[in-house]
């Protein structure tokens, strides 16, 4: 059987592309190599401005039912500073990726996409006017269109982002859940600490989610100072340098184990190459400091699906750049400010006046509904 689209990866980007194309009557094969549900390195925060996007994905109602409490104040913890926005508003909510990604994938299946999982696409070759995707069990999937939605953290395999030579500025990402703790209700602080940045948020099931990125040189120094495994040393470094995290997590208990990945590759990559479309993180990745990656992944797939259905796929790369490049560049500026001079970052008048940094990405390019 020949599919209209072979979609590689069922993260937010792959599942939303699959749902939209299947809804438009395309025969869609969605292939995912991981066994779901799976945890993932991610802050898990979804901004309120993303709710229309989740609605378009058919998961807004279950998302709100399962997610953590409403974030009503954003803030910044850096050095001794513990700043919180004076005004309360609805910023958004957090939900573990072990729940969100299953919701998005199931919505794609309900729309008619056929799921192959857990199964890895190991190669994609040309086949007449279409493509042949090879699965790790030896089977092949023939398709007219191939969409790579496989994220940006694979260093091996098909469409992997290759590792550059190690550099002190390489960024490693960590994530953990905690129970107990003393993070004030409704508060989501951005963390700026020497060599890195991160976030704390109340997520589902009463947990607190900590996620962060740290430069290789800062991580090496933390390991030399605190010993233990990389994740433990990074947590000790954040606790020691950031009073707000000490106050929030000092008495908290680690739930499960730390997750880690890296080096990660924030930046803009190919959106179309050799007849294959790229969407989500593989096409471009913002520094997670703006907590917009999931939304951007879904929106880039919305854009792609809309253009493919309208037979205008050739304009995707250009349109993508127009919509997402400003967010990626702005996030990079903020991330470097936070990492280089955390205390100065916290005292920047602009940040004090506008702790809505976390909504910045949305404001820069506007959130558009993704319905195709
Ligand atoms: C520290 C940190 C904190 C973050 N916090 C937030 C946040 O609070 N809010 C937010 O919105 N974003 C956040 N992000 C960003 C967010 O996690 C990503 O932007 C998002 O996961 C991208 O979605 P995606 O679908 O493009 O890729 P992914 O979620 O990576 O999904 C890709 C999928 O493809 C599968 N796959 C890969 N290769 C193959 C293959 N060959 N065959 C089959 N399947 C394959 C993988 O198993 C995976 O499931 C954070 C990121 C980091 C590093």
C-alpha cells in the first residue's frame, strides 16, 4: 500500500501534522521509535496563548483536565534575587510529556493516521515519484510525501543532527520531578544561574518540574566542585547559586530519576531538502528559555499541513522562516544574557517591567490557529 504521507516521529510536531493531514483525507503512516508513554527532557509548560493551538489538535479539554494548576505569576530566581510579577494573570499550565504526547498521538490516530510503534525509520530512499521508508523490522513504507518530525536530539540514525567537535559552550539539558517542596502556589520562576538557565513549575499530580540547560564548562566545574553524577552536580550547583531554588526544593524529594540530553542545538536548520519536509525541532529549535518549543513544533506542522493540502508545499521553507526565525533569535539573546550574567539579567529594568518574557515568543510573531 502507498501512503500519501510518511511522518517520522510522533512528538508534538509529528502527531499534529498526522492529525491535520488525516483529517484532510490523506492516508498517513506515523512512525515512532519510542515506547509511549515516555518522559522527556522538557519544562512541560504550555502558555495560555497556546490553548487555541491545542484546541486545533483536539486535546484542549483533556489537557486542562490533566495538567497542573494555573500559573498566575511568572518570576525570576537569580543569585539572591527572587522576583515575581506584581500582577496576576493566566499564564498557562504544565503537563508531563508522558501524558501530553500520548494525547496528541491518540488524536492523530482518531483522525485516521496509522501508527507504527515502537518502530524506527532507519532509511529513506527515493522510489519513483515518491519515497520508501525502511523500518527497523525490515519492512518498508511507500509514500508520496515524507515529513521528518524526529526532533533534534538524535546524533545517530536517519536525519540525525550530527555532533560537532566538543566545545565549552555546548548546552546540556536536565529535567526532574519533585514532590513536596515550597514553590509558591501559582508561581513559575525562570532560573538564571552561572553557566545556565532553567525553570520551575507546578505540574500534574502535585509534582514540581525542574528543567534546565547548562554549558559544558559550567557542568564540568560543577562536577569537580560537587562530585557525583552530572545531574546531581548540576542540581547542587543551582541550589548553591540560586537562593530561590534552595528555598523551593531544599526539602523536596526527587520523584523518579533525572533525565538528561545534549548537547542540544538551538538554531535554524533545513526545512526542505531532497524532497523531504522538516517540521518541529528538527527544522528549528528555540533556546528553551522561552518555553515555546511545543507550541512552535505544533504550529510549524500546522503551517506545513496547510500548505501541503493547498498544493503550496514549495513555499513552506520561506513561510517557516518568516514566522519562527524571530522567536529563535530573540530566545537566543535572552538565553545568553541569562547564562553570562544571571544577577544582572534579573535586575534588567526591562525584565522587571516585563516578566512576561515567557510570552515573548508568542508576541513576536503572533499565535495563529493551526487548522488546515
Ligand atoms: C530543558 C528543556 C526545557 C524545555 N521546556 C519546554 C517548555 O516548558 N515548554 C515548551 O513548549 N517546550 C519546552 N522545551 C522544548 C520542547 O521539548 C521541544 O521543542 C519539543 O519536544 C519539540 O517537539 P518535536 O515534536 O519537534 O520533537 P520531539 O518531541 O523530540 O519528538 C520527536 C519524536 O521523534 C521520534 N523519532 C526520532 N527519530 C525517529 C526515527 N528515526 N523513527 C521513528 N521515530 C523517531 C522520537 O522518539 C520522538 O518521540 C524544552 C526543551 C528543553 C531541552
